[in-house]
């Protein structure tokens, strides 16, 4: 996929499960609701630590599937492993700069092997 001039240069892919799981705020009682709150925070605030203008993709899995996209945040539901979908999305980025937001060490290794950068959940949770 080529980047068109009007497209943001940066693609930010957020590991939804890992990011909501980084704060023990009761997310496990309502995984879908936690993903919706994260999506809405991303739509309202973007990812200020990374870029003023970025395409944001929230990857959800399991009980969080079915969360709808909103303006400013594309939501991708993983049919299986969210990590595998994130790696696939990085691989399809077509030369764009990509940052993956996750604390998962194995996922970090997999995406950096493909040329992506990584940021911890605090990049979107503060």
C-alpha cells in the first residue's frame, strides 16, 4: 500500500488487549467496554507522544471483537491472535513509518524485526 500525499506518514498500531491490560482498573470485568474507552481516548487525544497527525489502528481480540471504528481510529478485529494480526498489519505498511504500542516483549521483537518502532502503553494511557 502506497502512502498518498494526504495520508499521515505515521501508522500507529495499538495492541488493544495489552494496552487496556496495563492498568489494573477492572478492565477484566468488561473487556469490550475497556476497548471502547481506549478507542474513544485515542479518537479524542490521538497519540500526542508520537505524532500530531498519525493514522491510528486499534487491534482488538476475543471479547472486545465487535468494537466499531470511529472517526480518527480504525478498529481491526483479530480473528485469532491479536499479535499475529498486528504483525500482518506491520508487514503490509508498504514502507510507511510504523509504531506499535505494546508492552508484549515477543510482539515487540516480531515487529521490530519488520522495521517498526515500539512504544509502551503509557504513550496512549497517560
